[in-house]
């Protein structure tokens, strides 16, 4: 007779779940050990490299005296300070605190690269030996300061038309240029596939329709069970009317705005008082209308209200999405909301725990693109 019980106990230690758990434990230990080693080495430099520590203080004083910029006579001081202050964080517009010298850093890391124009980032790239570009082509693109036809005319005038696709400004960004510069283009891009921020129902929409099921949804949906507001994605149908905003600019939907305000009042009066709230809308006129209505209710200080462009990089426990698209809106305006789908992707994925989609679902289902898919997805969920 086979000792099945004993064999089962032996093989249990080789179950995929246990092996996966052991691997994750070892990886965590290696990560922690590497960090502690680096930290100890840095502390040792602080204890022994007195020249570098003095350089940090001198550099700080020089930058303050020079209104945030490092004077050229302090460039050598900066290099000395780098021995103990090795990580510098800046925006492209505030890089004057870092000397404009080649290969000053071992590596320059550019985050949110799809929002960065190449021309703005060139001075920072010049300062590094190597370059790491982190971005997402499905987030909102960079906003150019020159039209494509104007840039094309300049390129023709100076006989550099062949470089526009790779190094242009108007319809380009750092992420696109970085991808095109890789030996195998997209095949060499490292996909950061693990998603931890949003509830699986929320990110599930973008994973299905934007990222083509490439994401690994790592957030445990049961984590939200202890939250004061139920987690997931929720729909609220509003039979509204879209109209032009003040001065005939942008678009707004008063019925939809009123429903958003009512939902916020409900959340604030109920168990959602401790949770952070945000309202995302594609249109500036709707944003202004919502702010005015919430101001009258005394709720505006508790809620971040902005367009998707204002929300990129931010996140809230609860997001309310007001697309405005309803009867009365022009086909051009509704297409602008949907194409490309980056705007809706950013709007929805700002939510950590709960997402409320408040709109005319019947009208949105008549659209041709991502808004129709969102309305159908909300029905399915």
C-alpha cells in the first residue's frame, strides 16, 4: 500500500502557494538587506566625510542667496556635496538648482514621461550618464507650446524635417522618444504590470479596455470591507441636459452636477466623513459649476474638484466621475471626451476604494468609444 497520507504531507510543502510565499519572503528580505546596507554606507560617509557635509551646508546657503539657482562658482561645491547628498529631486522647470554640467549624475530618472516634452527635458538629460524613463502612454499627454503645422514649417526652413518624428516637440513626448530609441522599440519596454492602488472592479475596466488584460490586480478586494464606504464601482443614472458654460465656453450639465453634490452630501453625512473625496470631470465649466454648488453647501473645502489634467498623479479614496455628455452636447465635444481614451482612463483610476459614475447612461451608451464601454461595464458590474 502506498503511504498516501505521508506522501500528501510531504508534497504539501511544495504547493504553488507555499513556494510563491517563500519566494516573496526571500525577495522582501533581500530588498530590506540591500536598503539597510546602502543606508549604513551612507551614514558612514556622513560620519567620516566632513568636507562633503560642509559642502552641503555651503551649497544650501549659496542657493538661497542666488534665489534658488546654484551659481557657477559653487559647481565644485555641488560635486563635493554629491558624495553625501546623492539623490536630487526636481521638476524640469526648477532644475536651476543643479549645475548644467555633463554626466553630473550616474543616472537621471524621468517619471510621468508621457507628460514631458523632449525640449523641456534635454537640459536634465544632459546632466546624466544614463537615463531611465518611466511613463504610461495611456495617461494624459504633454501639452505642447507650438502647433504641429508651425513646427513643421520651422523644420522645413532649417532642413531638419527628418528628425521631427523622433525629436519633435508638438506631437511628441519623452516616453515616445525613449521607446523609439530602444533597439527593439516596444519589445524592450519593461512593463510594470502590478497594480496596487485601485479596487479590482475599478481598475478592471481599464485593464480590460485600455491595458488589454496586461495588468496584475494586486489589491485585495476584501481590504475594503473595513472601510466606512463600500468599495467598488457604482452607477447613478441622471437624465440631464448638456449646455455651454459661461461666455459660451466649455460644457456643463446642471442635473448631473446636482446629483454629484447630493452624493457628496450623502457621503459626508454618513459613514464616509473620514474618507478623501474627489470629483473628476472633462470640462472646466462643469468643474467651476461644481465648485460653486459645493461652496454654497459648505463642502468645497473637503473635496478636490478638477479636470483629469488637474488630477493626474493624484488619488482619493472615493472618486465621483461627471462626464457631462448628454443630450445637447455636440458630437465634437463628446468625441473629445472619448478620443483618445487617456482622459477617461486617468479620471477613473484616481479612485482607491470607490468610484461613482454619475451620468446619463442611456445617452453614453449611444457613443462610439470608451464612454459607451464604461456605461456597459457599469451595468455588468
